[in-house]
C-alpha cells in the first residue's frame, strides 16, 4: 500500500471509501495489468443467444482454445467486442476464466508479444493470433 500511496493511487485518508481514480490513472493501471498478465489475454466473442429468454454468456477465445467467463463474474454477460485479461483458467464441465477485466487494445500493442505488420491488408498481428485492423496512416 505504501508504494501505491507514493505513486498517488492511494491515500491513507480514504481508507473508509474506495479511492476514485482519474482517467489517466485508470489508463496506467490498464497498461500495468496488460504488461503483467499478457499471457492471460482473451478475445471476447460476441455470439448471439439462440433462445430469446436465455441470457447470453460471455464466450472468449484464448491461444489454447475457447472458454467462458465464470458464472460468478460480473463480466459473465458481457456482450461487446474487446479484450479480457484473466487471472485464472479453471476446468469444470467447461473451461472458465476467473478474475477478468476488460481492457482497451492499446496496452496490448505496447506490451504484447511479437508484432507483425501487414501493410497491404492494413493488419497488425500480435503473437500470430491477436489481430487489429488499422488504417494506413497509423
């Protein structure tokens, strides 16, 4: 906690309430998480539910294959394109990701693995499986 206080993420005066982070602090925190948990990144797959009354679950794709966000997670019904970092992958009847957080793509580009740029296709690929469509001026 002392280190977090020194860099401005935590104040001992705010022990009773959760500290409010500014937008730049949240961006730095996302970058730190992406750098530390890069091997645990998953792409969110938006798959519409067949049943009208059934809630859609958050399906993801990792380098090892498909998984779902754990049913106890706040991200269990997430239905948006994006990237998740996860702390733990467990196998019950299905493979589940636990302790997930949604992150923007920029920390992945900064702290990810091998970058392959394909100019004609306007495509950036990280580690052969994370793809970003970009404009030619980027």
